[in-house]
């Protein structure tokens, strides 16, 4: 009889929870737990610095998704991509300082990737966790990031001298530096870096005067898709 009463009490509580808790709450709780475990794994592996807490990371993830949608739906983006086949026949080539942005990968839950061209054939970038800044050929970039329906957008500064100074700074600072990949809110250190921060720094510290805006609104993080808004006088010139 005692066990029967315990069972009835348990069943009544379960029924009450079912009636009171909003529909989907358990699914959301599971989703939140999965997200937190994802974040925790990045912290444990040393991919994200301690100065980016869980809530900040969630905001970074959501904002990167919003920025991708905003960029891909912009008038400039649509115009360039609607005529890319015609321009492909014109013999387009990269120039030193060109900024490349792609939707072809997601790193630590944050969408997008960026690199800076140092010649018509090579791009300086950092691939992700466990990697350091290195050169990648344009062919390899396209094979890795622009296949399967993904895209790469190329942005160019109006001044050759400014673009060249940015590319030289990136090469001199990061190539062979061994700087490890790390998501951090510190925009000034070069001891560790991530893809879009490295490109932003190149235009912030390479040319004089600086050609990059400090993103006070972005939680101290540089999003790949926000680079066109943070670097002065660059515009979309090509799309793959």
C-alpha cells in the first residue's frame, strides 16, 4: 500500500509538471545543454579564451549567422554575384591586400572565414583550432571553401599603397610566427589570433593612418562578415 501511494504521488507530480511546463521546454533544455557542452569543449581544448564566457559565445554565434544573412542579401552582394560569370571571362586576378570572405566553414560554432591576399596567387589565413597563420594558394582556398555551393567574396581597398601596407604587415607579423588559433576579445595582441582578427589588424596597424574601425559594439570580436563594415574604403569587386 505504501509503495502504491508513492507511485500515485510520483505520477501526480509528473502530470503536474507536464501541464505546467511550457511545450518545448524540455527540448529547449536539451538544446541549451548541448550548446553549453559544445562551448565547454572549446574552452577545454583551448580554442576559446576565458574572457569569452558562455553567454558571450552564444551572442557571437547568433550574430555571425545574422551578419551572414545580411551580407548575402545586400544589394552590392547580389549585383556582384548576378554578373560573376561575365566577369570570370574578364581575367580577374587577386591583388595584394584583397580581403577574402567565405561562408564555406564554421569554426567553434561561428560561421564564416576570412583571409588577406598577399599576391595574385596566395592568401594568408589561419585555418582554425590547432593551426597557425600560413599561406594558402587561391586554388586550394577555392577547393576548400568555395566548393559545394559555397561562396567567396573579394573586397578591395581603393588605395594600392594602403592595401599593400596591410598585406606587408600581415606577412611580417604573422607568417612563420607560430601564433596559435584562439578566439579572444583582445584585439591588439599578436601572440594568438583568429582569421578575421588577423585581417582587421592588418588594416588597423599596417597603413598609416589606420584604415580599420574599432568595433565597440561587437563584444571585442571581429566577425568575418563584418569586415566590410570595419575596414575603410573597401568594396566588393568579385565573387566566386
